[in-house]
C-alpha cells in the first residue's frame, strides 16, 4: 500500500469523495452524535459493544463526521465456509465485520493490523470507491449508506465487511405493549425460540444480541427491526409461515445452524437492509417457498449455500410463488448460487413461479465445484414447476472463484426431484455484465421437447466489456452464445442476444 494520504480527491462515481490527510490524535468512542454534529447534518452513531460475539483483531476501523472527531468501531468475527473439493469437508474461515449509523458525510479509516499489504480494493466495484492509502491504512468518504467489503491483496476471507447504516428513525418505545424490546445486552428466550404475535414489533437495539430463533407463524402486521444481532441459533434464524404484512429491517444474522431466513406460504413481506453470514451446511441466505408479493431490498448476504432461493412446494408447504422482487443487494455465495430458482415443487399438483424481478444487484462471488450446481444466476427447474415471466435488470457480476455465469436448465435431479420441470418461459435479462476470467462454460438447456425453454432474451449482455449480440462483434457463422461462452441445446427456442439499440427498435415497432 503506497498511495499518499496527503491530497483530496473527488470521486464522482457513487457520490464518494476520497478523504484528506491523516489526522492526529484519535478521540475515545462516543455512542451518539453530538448536538453540533447533528446541527450540521454530518453525524455518526457508534453501536454499543456486542456481548458474546467474538471480536476479530485483523482490522482497526475508525469513523468521523467530515472534519470531526474520530471514533473507533467494534470489529467482530464472521465465520465463513470453504469447501474442500477433494473431500467435501467444510473448513470454517475467519473474517471481520463492523457497523455504524450516520447521516450526511462520514470519513472512514481502515487499518489492516497484520500489515504488509500492497493493494486495497473496496467492493462492490460498481461503487467506484478508490481509497487513499498510506502504509497499512486506507481512508475514504461516504455520503450515503453502503454495504462494503474492504479487501487487502484480494484476500477472500481475511477481509472487512463494513455496514454503514442510515440513522434509525421512529424507534419503538420501550414499554409499549406492542413491542418486544431488546436493549443492549445478551438475550436468550426460553427454548431458544421467540414466537411473535400479530401486530407486534420485535426491536433489537444496537448492541443487542438475541440467541433465539425468531418465529412468525400465522400472524399479520408484525416486524423484526433494529440494529441488533440474531446470533448462533440452533436451527434457522428467522422463520415466517402463513403470515401477511411482515417486515424484517436492519438486523444482522450471524452463525445460524441452517438458513438465515425461511419464508413459506406468506404474502406481502418486506426484507430490508438485512446483513447475514453463515458458514455451516445448508446455510442459505433467504429461502422463499410458496409465497407472493415479497420484496427483498438493500441486503448483504454472504452465505454457505444459496444467497436467495425461490421455490414452490417442499415438506408441507404448498402453493405458487409469484410477484417477487430482489433489488439493490450484494450477494456472495461461498457455496452454491447467489441466485437460484425453481428446484423444489409439487409433482402431484404442479405449481408455478412467475413474475420474478431482480434489479440493481452486485454478485461479488460464487464458488461451487459441482458442475450441475453451478451458476451465479441459476435456474434448476424440476418437480413439474414452470418458471415464467422473469426479468433481470442491471446485474453486475464480478469475477468469481469457481462456477458459471448462467446455468439455466429444465431438469430432473433424482437427489431433489420426483419429476422433471415443465418449462422455463419468457426470461428477459437486460444489462448483465461479467468482468473476469474464471467463469466456466455457461449452460442453457431444456430436458427434451416436452420439457423445454423458450423466449429468452439478453439485452446488452457484456462479457469483459464486449457486447454479446446476434448481429455484431463476431464472425457471421459463429453463434452469439460462443462469446460468453455458453452451451445451448436443441430444446431452447427463440433465444436472442440484442444490443440496446436493437431492443429499443423492437419495442418501438
């Protein structure tokens, strides 16, 4: 690391301004913004220390309002997964995370305590954050909430996940009969489960650690919110079933035994600003079964199985899945897929997944040694499911360790399915970009003529900056899919690769 910190550089991308020279002495940690800071609009709120959650000393992190007093953040351990492709064993890896709240503009200083690094990268790359660096310290400025990964020399695990939140608004009152209020400290509910009634808010204040699974079942108009942590649950961390109008907003989930959130047979659900880490087997981020009208917005998921998985029937869950929106998220799958659609369904009474939307998403990593389970974006459609009316807009895929960019198949997988999927229909993928060198051959393949794929369009697909199109950028006798590269079989019809101009002309005609 050798870039000086003595100058001030304005970065237009993502509204980020690199900070000025190193400051002098560092003041002690404050728990809230001062009155003067609040008056200027630039303020920082530091979270209380988390009990029981182990710290990690790889990084020292300090923040301050622009030109204000430095305050030190607590930096905690996140356990992550690394699968040995030869043995299948899962070796837990240590990483770091920290969080704070702010308004206005904030300066951030990150020091890598082992030292010796030569390169600092702040991800997602799309944010365009280029820190100023001196020795083992990097500094940058934020003017909006961000979920970031700070990597030294591209280290996959010994990195910092930094969550810069907006300052909380409309905090529930302690003592309100409709609020389960958990202040700073360690909280364990009987049987390590917390069952939430209808019309109730579970509030985890900053500094609160809840070691019980949060269960919403057969309720409506309830919430799980705050800046606290759901930690070390013996099963999944949050379960939502047969519910309506449930909101999950702002919490962090660490070290669940299984999935972070499972949703089944529910409607009108919002999951916002969730941060979730897992390292054990079947550690999905968010699983949705048989649910409708769900929005997943502004989440950061680094998981030991699929980050976001959409299904229909499994176990005793029944019904279609439709009207799902996933947007403004960063996804990092240490195992399996960042995005997975369609594996589980109902062979006896077939179901449908439809009207699925993915918007403004950064896929940071994908690592899966098993070829048939690869795909940064995966459709693995079995169990008599039909998947239709799916749209992707503005999806940025950074180079990943091991896998495929696209894996789209109608299939019969006897490990998980009792029948083949029926079809994939009407998929529109706009402004998908991949920059990297590690992607293996992508696949789009129907199973046979009766279990096929049709009407898939790529608009402005870019691979390492090159537009992939049927009309241009290749020898006439090549397939556009060769430029990905991608294998497409004979059970795929009406597959198109268009430029932006061609798509606009087609829409106008």
